[in-house]
C-alpha cells in the first residue's frame, strides 16, 4: 500500500539530492557538535588517560565488540590495568571509569547524597524495559518509599524467619550430589542457579522450594524456562545500557525482538496469577483465604501488596522480575567461584572443613543460632566477591554538575562507571591481591579502617539482598564442606574462561568432581 501511495506523489526532480544534502549536513552538524563539546565542555578530561579510539566512533567499536563477545567487564578491567585507576572512554560522550574501592565508595555515597550524581537515563530506561517501571537506583521520596517498604523483609532480622526455607533448599542440593552416579562429576553453576531461584521464588512468591509440592496460587516454577527468559532480558539490558541497541528496536521484526517479547510473556504468565491474587487479598482485606497456602500468605509479595497501596499489577510484576534476576545469578555464580577457589587452595579448604565440623559437632548441625560461628565461611564468600565481583558495576551514574574526583574536575554530563574487577585487585588496599586469602577479612588487629566490601553497592542504594546472599552462601558452602571433598574437572581454566551476560559467570558451567567424606 505504501508503495502505491508513494508512486502517486510527484516528487520534484531535485528531491533525492536535497535529501542527500540534508543528511550529509546533519551528520556533519552532529560530528561538529561532538567535537566542540569534547574541546570545550569536556576539555578538563583531556589530561585523564584514555584507550586508543577511532576519530569518528570513539571507543564504540571496542565496547560493542566486548558486549557481543560477553567480555565487557573484562575490557574495563584490562583498560584499568593498562591506564591506571581512573581513565575515560568515549562513545559519543565521555565515561569516567574508576577502580579504587575507596574512591568508588566515596564517589557513589557523596554524589548520590548531595544530588551531584544520578542514575543515567539510558540505564534507567533499560531497567524499566526489562519488565515495567521499577524504582531501581532512583532518588528522592519515591526511592525512599521503596526502600522503606522492602528493607524490613531483607534485613538480617527479617532473614532469620526464612533460614528454615533456605536450609531446606540447600539440603536438596546435597541430596542431588549424593545421588549423582560415580565419579560424581557435576556442573555446579546450574545447580546453584536452581538453588537460588527456588529460594527467592519461595520467599517472594510463596512457591515451595522442593519443586514437588503443589502450589494452588499459580503455575509451578520451571527453572529452565524462567532462567532462559531472565537471561534474554538481562543481556538485552546490557546492550541497551551500553548503547548497542535502542529501546525502539524491540518493535522490529528481528530475532532479538521476538526473543525479548517471548521472554516478557514467559515471566508475566508465571508471575501474574500470584500477583493478581495478592492484590485481590488486599482489596478484600484478607490474608487467610481458604484456597491460599500458608507459605503464600507469609510471602513477601502478599505482605508488600497488603501494606503498600501504591503498588499495582504492573509495578509488582516489574519488582518481582527484578528480584528474581537480582536474587538468582549473583549468589549462584559467587558459590561456583567459591567452590573453585577452595578446590585450588587446599589449606583454606581444610581449615574451612575443620571449622564447619567443629560447629556441626558442638551444635548438631547448622542453624540460625550458630551462623555467627561461621565467620571464616563468610570470609571465604567475601574473598570470592573481591576477586570475582559478579555484578561488577552494571549501572552507570551521570554528573549533574561539575564535580571533583581525586582532585580532577569532572564536567557536568560525564558518565561515571567503575571496574569492580580492578577495585578488588587494588594492591594499596588488598595485600597480595591475586592470592585467595579469606583471613584478610578477619584481621581485627589492623589499625586501619575495615577493608571495603563494595560489591553490594554503597550508601542508600546498597543491595537489598545482601543479608539473603550471605546467609544462603554460608549455609550452602558449609553443607558442601561437611559432606564432600572435591576437585575441579577443568582445573584453573574454569576460573580463567569467564563470560558475562548482565553478570560474570563461568563459561564451562564449573564442572566439579565430588567425593563423599568418610
């Protein structure tokens, strides 16, 4: 139809030349404007190291190639090793990358507090495009309201209510490993993904962790399908956030668009029945409907829906998707890397087993009361996070006004990013940074301030699930140490061949050979 209409329009003979001329002048104008901004507005950044870049495209080719190869965070780390703890890359606008942990923490906390830094619009739009409007990384009263709503559920005291559920899920992993046929070679990363997804789905949505008990409130959790949908949305976020894809491209007839909409439908079909039921319970002012299980009645979803009337179907779906994504891969991949480092560091492995055995024998198991006695296991998790920062800084900030970072003027409009892989290896903060030394987190005799652990974020935007992640990781690792010895099937290469979707993960899925202890 469009071709017929176009054929009936008598274009002037000069029309094609006019379009060509206008297009050319537009491109020249944009390039000229960028050149002027770089020479004037961003001139103070000229003294900061920068990786080699194309005169026209800047560093966009390297960035987009790294995203496609799932090596974006590795590229930022490599540049920090080459250029130092503060450098700038250009993709039409400048992005300042930091890799000193204390500078990162002070910049985020102070900048977010005084309003000089906000989440970039592109990153916020990318997050909202995952499943709907979500108040992630925002500022002001709306953000404070969201934190106030969810903080009690994820606090350390709040987590104590869920230790039994977490323990049940961890024990299921142990039973699967025991049942594996000799030589018990198991890819642990998918196993931990299932663990963490079952836990977060149980806490937030009230779905039984055993995967067998019927859940009358909605469809069962299909881990593989839900995880695939989450992975598609997570990778799309990264492409949009780094400029490799525009949000409107989801409407094009491409494979990426079809995958995106299929993933959205998969998650909404999974979440909608429970969210609609929670809202129905709120409207009827009832939390004890006969057809509703006690686990669902006690879920975070029902509690939040009941006490926060601002939430509706759309925003609760968005929150649930974000919590599923944030509560699954992060802890799962951390556990995989911790298991690998223990296999390669036998002294640490043996000491950890001794501590777990002592606690187990004195208490008859691992429970809420003796979690505090497993500080060494928690130190193993912290050391793992230092070396393998799973999230590694996935959302940039934007300078709202000129500001100072490390005595350097940073102009308004500059994007601020950070390399967590670089920060975790800062030799000024962490002695012997390439060594796996959990003891560094237990040193109470040091006269300096405690070691920074910024993997969960900083300030008012610190990760909601920090306590959940540490409890889950401590319980799972302790049970593994109690029941098994193990070694890596592929050796150190499992820790060297890493990839990245939205998060960093082992590309070989971390195959491990387990042996039951006598």
